[in-house]
């Protein structure tokens, strides 16, 4: 196929084709990790479907003016009609997956880089079901490349708009009894002998977006032994009055914490020992990997 690649066909070298998220997911599959089945609509599809965009010469610090421009661009992208050949490849691949409920995730060529993660700059759409909804979610992901926040952030990072392009990851929704993020090096202290696990019940998007305070474990490398546990505040409880490990277990058992820690350290090793920021979920007795990117805040 010209515009679609299965995850198992991708490697980290495919950043320019599949974006950071897609390329790294391919690496996780290659490493034998449990990754929900899926495929990537490549950057080539974006370039085939979306006319080259040139921003007018405006001061990017003039946010009202920039928002007016980016809103118009986004609307035009969401209203674009996909060429038949692109639609056919997407829907044929989706049907071969038996048309499951999917997550549709943006995967930009400028994200998940060792020096700049661009995390959270583009959109993700969860629980998408059906062919029409899938196509609409893909266009919304493309449009999110041109949100006010994304354009402004690229400008601050020194990325020209000619470099902006987006692949889209389509994956079957994994069971989300618990979801979270692991930092394979403690990002709060840069302590190389510790890792940090954040977790919540249910889907983890609110955690990733910083909308909810999670249960948090600091665990020892390399065996995952728990060094410290801080529970999420209960409803009505101040986030500054958190309980200690003795008063609550959290949404993971100590055995699950160890298993997850060891799994994530294997991922770090696969990525040549580069500390990783890993999104995961747990259900039906298994951990599933949703994303792995370099941690860009660790200081030497």
C-alpha cells in the first residue's frame, strides 16, 4: 500500500514517514512488546491530501491574530475531501482489523525527538467506531497540526512551517482498567537510580493532559521495588494532604508495580538506554504499551 503502513512494518528510522509516535510504536512491536494492533496513515497521505500551507507574515506573539489564521486553516482541513485512493487504503485496512473501536492519534514528524518532545501539541481521539467517524477523526488530527498552540510552540522551538507534517496512528482500543505513565528516570529529581509511575483508574488521557492527580510510585531501578507511594487525593481532599504508602495501595499492586517497572526498563534498554516517557494501560491481566518517547527534561 502507498499511504498505509502496519505498525509491525515500522522502525525508529521511519520518523519522516510515520512521525515520532508511529515510528516508536513500530519499535515496540519489533521488540516483542504488547502493543494494540493498528496501522499508520503516513505523512505521505497528509501531503497528498492537504495543499501546502503558508502562514501569512504575522507576529506569532500576536495570539489573537494568529488564532484567526489558524482557525481558518483548521476549518479548511476538516472540510477537505479525501482522494478515493487514500480512503480506500484506510478503510480496507480498518476492515481487515474487523472494524474495532479505535484510538486515532496524531503523530507529527517534529515530535518525540531527543531534544524536543512536542508532547500534547496535537490531538488524540478515543473510542472512535465506524468508517465515517474514522475518516472525520483523521482529518481532525491533521487539523490539530495547525492549532494556535501547535503553531506557536513550533515557532518558539525554531521549527519552520515547511517542516510541519503529520501521520496518524489508528489502533484498536486496549482494555483500560488502569492507565498511566512511567518515567524510567525520576524526572522530579533526575535521580538515575529511581523511576516514577503515575496511574489512574480508567482511560489515561486526562492524566496525560494534566487534568487529574494520579497515584504515584517512586520505584528502585532495576528491580522495581517501591521506595515511596503517594495516593491521589480523594474527592474533596486537598492535593497537598496526600497519604503515605501505609494508608492506601493505589490502583496497582506492588507486584504490578514491579512488573511494569521491569517492562519499562526493557523498553529503555531497547532504545539504547535513553530514558523514556512511556504511556501504558492495563486490563484483562496484561499491560499494553501505547507510546514511548525520550524524556527531554533530564539534565546531564
